[in-house]
């Protein structure tokens, strides 16, 4: 009987303590929920009056200024950490970087159109301690128009034979009704000749740009200056480029064997194209003498030159070249450097 009473007392104590733990746990849970609600209520919140500003149409070279207005609509203190912009824009926080609840501020944006043409869109990122939107995105957009525009904006003369000439057309157009004139078109390059076309009109000026008398082989480039009486576009730069070739072309221009072991086979190939089909290859020489060579036809206008390292090649760096002798007056000798290294 005594044992039964003791057992009953123990059960009552266990149940009591369990109930107390449950009550305590429930109170702790409710306390955390209340704390969470209080924390959420005290958070800052960044809100902008406008998220997008469209400045419409502006002329190239002009700039745009705009102030994005914002407010802290939360309860906690708002902190603006940084303001970052994409290319073409600058931004400045013109108010303080820490705002209490219901305080307002401004971020001033300046966009320089520079050499942009057509429709543009730039982003501004406002980084703050707003937990819901820590990187707020703003956008500024519009269209850049030109009083004077050229076509093409870059002239590519393509590939020509050494000493030959080629002509491209350059159109210079102005906005109708603006009455802007092209005063001069010139180039510092001695190989450029510029002639005004008779088809030019009041708002469209046409010029023939001729590249000639270039006595070299390889890539060439330069610039053409277009001068106008426009206050916004007094000068427009038009780059040009091209490639002059001789009676023969070849690839690669440098032969590299890289790092090659002494006992392994090493072979490289040069492709020679006969631009002038009357030109003949008379002989081929390779230096050093452990470089063997053989030439064969690929087709009527192409040759294949195979270069191989002989078995008696010494260990060390390869410094030499191959010379191709031709009947061409323009390219009597073609020299191609050879490099690499032979290892054990």
C-alpha cells in the first residue's frame, strides 16, 4: 500500500513537471514570435517615387541629369551603403546616407551620351540595409539621335593586291531641315584620295574614298576626318582598314615546333597560295640543316610545304627559318621564321 502511494506521487510529479515544461516552452515560443514581429516591424524599407526615367530623345554629345527621390517607409533606420552605375552614368547621393522612418532623400544621376547612338538603357543599383530589397534597381533610358551621321561608320577596303587601288562610298547625312553642311573631308594618309560625288544633295553628301599606291604587303589602317558646321558634331572620325597582298600568300607566318622530344616525329606544314598563277617557286632553303623540307601541289593555285625535324637533330632551342625563292618581282624571297625546342 505504501509503495502504491509513492508510485502515485511520482506520477503526479512527472506530469506536473511535464506540464510546466510545456507551459515554459509555449511561453518561450510566443516570446520569440513576439520578438520576430517586433523585429519585422522595426525594419527599414526603401521606396522610390519612380524606378524608371525615360529622358526621350537627345542629341549625341548632350547629357541628362535626373534626381531619383526615395523614402524610408519602414520603422528602422535606413542605411544607403553604395550607389553603382553602368557605363555612361554617374550617380551621387545628394542627401544623407542614413534616414530615419519617413525621411526622404535623393540620388542624382548624370548620363553623358558621348558616342552612343540609338536607344540606350542604363541601370543604377542602390545597395542598402533594406532586408527585402538590398540591391534596388533603377533604370534610365532614352534615344540618342545624331545631327550628322555617316554610313559606313568604319570603311573596310578588304583585300587588294600590292600597288592596286579600291574605292568605297561614304555617305554623310544630316537631319532634314537643320541646314548643316559638310565643310571638309580629309585624311592624313597619303594613300587616300577623296572625291565628292555629283549625286550629293542638301541633306546627303556622297564621297568616293579611294585607297591606292600602297607599296607594302600586310594590314593597313588609318582615319578619315569629316568636318561640319554643326555645333554638336564639328568632326566625325571614320576609321578605315584593309589588307594588301602580293603575288603569294602563306600561312602560318611563323612555324613553331614547340617542345618536342628528340626521338619523336616532328612535322609542320605551310600552305602557299599563288595569287598570281604565273609565279613559280624556284627553290626552298631551310636553316638549320636538320630541318628537312618537301613541297607538293594542293591544287592549281596552292602548294603544300612540309617541314620535318631529322633524326640527328641536337638537343636545345631551334632558331632558324625557311626561305622560299620565287619568280615574283614583288616577292622574290619569302622568309618564314622557325622556332621550338628539342628535349631528351
